[in-house]
C-alpha cells in the first residue's frame, strides 16, 4: 500500500469515526432529554412514566445500541464480523 493510499485510508477512517461519534452524541443527547423529562414530571407532579415516553426511550436506546454494535463489534469480536467489515491487516 502506498503512502498516499494509506493517508487517504486514514482520512476516511477518521471521517467515519467522527460521524459515528457525532451520531452517538446526538442519540445520547436525545436519550438524556427524555430521561430528564420523565424525572422532572415525576418530581414536580408525581406523574409516572407514560407509555409514549417509555417507548421513545426504548427506541432511542435500541437504535443507539444497534448502531454502536454494528460499528464496534468488528473491533472487539472480529470473528463475528462479515468479511467486508473485517479490519484490514497492516
């Protein structure tokens, strides 16, 4: 692999990592907002969780976990990854 190709690959990997980090941050921010609303409702009015809010928390958590698992699993468990997703040998 040429130096130019390796530098290009590293740049693509950096952009991919940044995109995943940004998406994860946004998902966690949404999840925190939902949990804060649930907590505030309970503390101020004694309101227990509404099904809609609980489902929103579950869907956000599921989406966040699925995206992270898809992205991180090849790094932690390379035998479980598809051939296309396997890390490149140096």
